[in-house]
C-alpha cells in the first residue's frame, strides 16, 4: 500500500499544473459570454450608429485580449508531466 500512496502522490504532483488552468479557462469563457451579451444589448439599444460603433470597438478590443489568452492556456495544459509513467500505471489500475 505504501508504494501505491507514493504513486498517487507523484501523480497528484505531476498534475498540479492543471489546477489553476480550469479556473482560468472558465473565467475567460465567462468574460467572453459577458462581452457577447453586451454586444447584443448595444445592437438593440437606442443609440446612434456612431455611438454603437464606439462601444462595439471597445468590446472587440476586450474580446481580442481574452482570445489571446486561450492559446497560451492550451499550450500550458498540454505540457508533458514528468510523472507520465506513473500516470500510465495508475490509469491501467482503474
């Protein structure tokens, strides 16, 4: 049993890089959803074309900021773990 606990601990240490990634991805998804909602509200609002264009430009800039984060998060998540062999061994036990 002690050997398996060591393997579990190694597995968890090797996967700690993913702990914050899920939260960061969810925060980004929520921010993008909020921007889409704001975009729809602006399009429906009783504003001049110039005002709508000004607000849409701001939303587009914010959206581009968030969309730049996504590839970095994806690369971070795909990093290989130094305990990959332990992971393979644990998954074969399940």
